[in-house]
C-alpha cells in the first residue's frame, strides 16, 4: 500500500517560524509559532497550560 496517498498526514514542512512575544499574564518573554495581531492576549507556555481546561 502506498503511504503517500489518502488522508495521511505528512510532516515535511520544515521548522516553523517563531515570533517573540511578551506573555499577557506574567510578562515573561516567550516565543509562539504564529504572528500575533494584537487583538487577543498571548501567553507563555506555563500560563497557557494554566488557562487550558482540564481533561478528564
């Protein structure tokens, strides 16, 4: 079976461009894989994890 056909995911895009930001919650420097547009808060990894709803 040919793995390149069908709905399989391919992860050959290379490294993502990262953008420097200041966390909206704690004020630490952080990097995110998207360019913030300034209309929504951006969080560092720690603050984002605190705000994410718990999964059971």
